[in-house]
C-alpha cells in the first residue's frame, strides 16, 4: 500500500506571485537552463520568463571538441546538462515591460533586465560552465557559489560531487545539476536585507588554452585505457566488507583496529554492511551486486565469534537495484528499509521468517529518487535522512530531511530542504550512533570520488526548521576507500573499496578532527534502536 505520495522538495506552498527572468547567452542555451526554468515554473506563484543578452561568450571550440570526443569514447547518449536546447528556451515568454522580481544571471552580460534582486552563479569563482571545466582540468575541489544582491556579503554555496572527475561531461552534469537546487533554495529562503537590484562585480573567465585542453583529453583517454588494462590484469578494484567482534571497545574508542575482510566471488561484490543479532546469532546484511544482472540485491552473512563467516545468501531481490539494507527492530517486528532509488520510492519490508524471508509491507514515499534512507527516532517521531538524485547529478552531494510521527506515517519535508549541498558531508554512511556523549552521524566523503572515506559528524541541531552538524572524526583505511560504518552488539562492520581480492585482514584507523568529549557512556551503539523505548538524545 502507498501511504503517502511525496513530491520532491522543489515544490512549495502557494504564495504570492514571483516574476523570475533567466538572462541567457544566445550562444549557450543549455539543457540545465531548461531544467532550472521547468523547476521554477513548477513552484506555485512563479512566473518564469527568458531574456537573451546582446553579446555572446560561447564556450571555446576546444571545449566542444572535448565533449564530442567523450561522447564517442564513453558512449554518452544525450540529455546532458550542456546539450543545446535553444528552441525550448526561446519558447519561454519575454520578461514583462516593467521590473521583474528576480533576475538569474546565466549570461555574464554587462546589461541585465531590470530586477529588484539578481542571482549570479559562479563555478569555482568563474561565471559560466567553463569554470567547471577549468576546475576539473586543474584538479580542484568543485564549488558553486551563488551571489545574491539580497545578501551581498554571504553567497549561497554548494560543494558538488562528480561521478567521474576524469570526464568533463560527467563533471558538468553533476555540478550544473547541483546548481539548480541551490538556486531554488536561495529563492525559497528569507533574506536578511533588501535587494539592491545591482549585480556584484564579475570575475573574468580564465583562458583554457588549446594545448592544455588537448593534453588533458589525451591524458584522460590514456588513464582510462590503463585502468581497463589493470582490470584485466589484476581483477581491478572492487567492494568488500570488513568485520570484527569486540564487546568492550569500538574502532572509535581504540583508534586502530584490525578487520577481517570478506569479499564476494567472481560474479559479485559485497558492500553496505549492517549487523544484527537475533536469538544469539549474529548476522551481517549486505548489498550483493550481481554482475550478471547489473544490479544489487540484499544478502545475509552469518558471522561467528570464532572468526568464521558463512557464504552470502540472497534474501531480497527486486527487478531494480537494492542496497543499504537498514535493518532494525520495533514493536516486536524486524524491519528493513533498503535503498531503492532506481524505483523512485522508499519501501519498508518486514521479516516473515528472519533472516531469509521478507515481505514488502508499505511504500513510505514515492516520486523521489532517494538514496540510503537512514531513520532516527528523536523528539517523539522519526527523522529520515535521504540523499536525492536530481536531474543528472550524483546522489552523493545532497541531503534532505523528512519527519513522520510514526514509522509508516506521512513524511513531512524539512523546511530548509535540501539542508546540505556538499559532497563531503551529505550522504548517509550508516546508523546514527552515540559516542562520548555526542550524537554522531556517519557520512560519506565523496569530495574526491565515490566511497572516499567515512566522516563522523556531531549533530548539533535537529528541528522542523533547523539542522546543524560538525565534522569531528574520520575513518582511514590507507589506500582503500570506505563508505559505510555500523556497530551493534559488539559486531563492528565497514566496507572497503580497492584491490582487496585475496586480502584477509586490514587495519583501519579513526582519528579526531576536533577535540571530543570524554567518554561518559557505552559507545558505538545505534542511537535509538530498539525504538520500542524511544529516548530523545538531542
């Protein structure tokens, strides 16, 4: 049964009319501009128009050649953020003769339509899409800062991820997709001062020389070829899980700990481990990705205190990809919320015969491509941490929050959604825990690529209109990546990415980023499971 249909955060309540004009360069009418126009038009009360600047600042020819080369080499098939869509954008109405409320400057023109408020996105300090390409070419962290004449001293900021930093088109898709919700968020939030109507100073576009761009393209193709040969020669990099038993101290207590490594066989890999103890037996639920089906399913591994583990057994499979099996107990039942973003829903499953038989009990939310839903009981209700995927973005750099009065209740979006636009601090990486008197949220650090590391963020505020967190610690596994951490009943699990086939043990470290409080209670346990005895920790 479908309990509630939730529309993604781009829509808001009915309000007074807001007249918004997109100022575009006639040489660069791109698909991401159309995504922005469509998203703005979906908000009740918005009237969206379009004006084309007199001057032209096209992307250098070499940039177009690079993008075309990537389409040939990597098999891209349209619908990208930088595809030209001139006809669709020219079908938008022109701005009214009198002043509009907001101008979104996507052209870099010296003269803009008259507006009381001007928003100007910069990409690594540069107006226009070439800023993304320059940042990728220079191996810089990706940054979008939105300058707003309504708050000139504090630009809105986002730190996007990229699905592949060695591919310009992939980076452009990710960053430009992230720019759309940042602009929507700025328009929805209240500003502290009246808009001046005068755009701020512009930054000159740095040149991207033909030789350096060609060298970058050649290096990219060479790098991909080397990686492909590496896959053939060494079996390539893959995901596996690490696990250890320790009733007395977690990795966060010890600082360093050795984990046994468990991998899939030649036809699959394992990731996203969640431990659970039932009737004296320990289990690890995992994503088992099947190469033959090109999708993940949920499997369970029995873990024994003598250091042995059983073979993974598939317990839940759907026609779409499944991962991140968040397993928990409430009201005498055992439940699971797996990641099912490919189906554009969040579903709840109940154990019929634990751990091997599950039934789909309810669809908690539909119409959103949400990833790694992580529930938390707090202040008499459930909070759900979710990373949505928007347009051609990754699902690594956006965090949205929802609240429900009960597990199967109606989800209410947080007033500030998306609460984060940051590749390093957004996507959940496991259950929220208590440690040293702090409430810690494991997050995936994807600033330099997917599965880079796990950072622990202290939750400082959580309410209907507020959310704040502070990074306090980080897991390191040497050259190996990691994007999940969980601990329950003395069974501690992580996942690992890299050349791990044949690896039996790995030493992993936890290091503080800021001083933490002394330990005052048992640590490393899920924050509120079982929730049959709810406690407010914040």
